[in-house]
C-alpha cells in the first residue's frame, strides 16, 4: 500500500502538510470531532484536500513532508496550483 504526502487548505486559508496511508480517512479525521485529527486543525475546519503525492514507503513520504514544511506559503501555493492545472483536464 502507498503512503501519501498531502496538503490541506483550511477554512481560514492556512495550509497544513502531513502524511498518511489513507487520504480519505485522514481528511475525514481532520474534519470530525474525534481525537484522531491534528490538534492544530480543530479550530480551522473544514479542511479540504488541495494536493497529494504518492510514495512507496513511509520514510520517502516523511522526507518529502519535511522538505515541503520548510517551504514558504508562496511556494506551497505554486505547487498546489500546478497540481490543479495538471489534474483538471
């Protein structure tokens, strides 16, 4: 099974980056009132999936997550914009 790096766009316009094995489940966890979602997102709901990449291993996904978390918001938005354009056709 693949690992995914994902970026969500929060209701307040902020971006959140994480990794998971199940994108649908993770987004649902972030959007529901349970203890499984990230604490930092509890007051920024709803969140929507804005970007994702697939990796063969957790370590590859974590490495990419660490890299992207160092980026500025501007670069993250460019990544998301390119992803939307690429996948809109």
